[in-house]
C-alpha cells in the first residue's frame, strides 16, 4: 500500500470489497498506525463528496500481518445482515496458507481455544471456545504444504494456532512458529469470500490471489 491508495475489487450502494493490505490494521488501535477503516472512509468521502462522518460497517476482521480479500458495509442495514450471515455460518471465508511440513489429503481440525489478552496469544484450553476449520492440501513442495482452508468459526489466531499445535506452523509466523526468522511475512492469505448480497440476495463470490512472492511463488497453483 502506498499513500493510502486502495485496491477495490467490487463496490455498490451497500457494500465495498477491497484488498486488506499486509501489516495494515483493520481498525485503529493505540499505535495510531494507518488502518483500513480510515483509508476506505477517506476514499468514500472524497469520491461521493460526503459531508460530515462517513458510515462504514466492520463485519469481520483479519490479523494485522494477514492480507487478502475483505468486505465492509456501506449502510447499517447491510452491516446488520452481513453480520447475521457470518454468525449463522452462511458467509464462507476461504484462506490459503503455507505450512512448514508435509501433509496430504484433506481434513477437519477441532479444538477449544482461549485468548490470553495480555500476551495477545491464543492457546488450546479445555475452557476455551469451540473452533473448527476444514482444510484441503493443494500442493507439496520443498517440505512445505499449500493448503486451502474453510474457516467454520472465527476465533482469534485460529488457523495459526490449530496448525501450529499439530507441528505444522505457518511459514513466517512470528508468534506461533519457533523457527520463523525476524522479517519473514506470515504465509496466510484471505483468498475468497462467498455470501448472499444483503439486499439483492444474489449469491456473490470474489477471489484474490496472494502476491507472487516467496513462499507463494514456489507453488505451481499460485503462478
């Protein structure tokens, strides 16, 4: 991202779908670093010459180091309906990840996860919240595995923790991969969203591939 420019994938009167940039916050925090909500609000205000504050509804999140496709609501009605769709598991979020290690086939991971707010880390714990994901192996190369993930629940750091707990940490994950090197970028990408439009009820599907950079570019399917 350069100077607050934005990659718009789709936009209508009710919603806007954009690329969430790597290492950019979704929402402002105490760091005061630039965030996607502020960037998109500025774009909407300038494009439509809107006076006063611009409404933009946040209906789902991505971790700061994670990039990919993301949807925001332009009206409160759309925000409410999209949030309900996510809560009822009618909103499909698909991720791509590069794991350190080799597995094959497909499977389901189920755990109970608990967040340690002070350390900003998530752990597997009996008194945690239920977490579930489905995965499918797309390709193996150089002792790494490219997987496609359908996230059933949306717990904090869920994908990262569930795979790391099975000795398959994500490449470049500074928080859960002990072998990650400082400066590496986590190989986790929000690849696809599929949902019913909050107003027209049309089924919509959008995809966005990760950048052609290591380790994504070692896999033929990404090239």
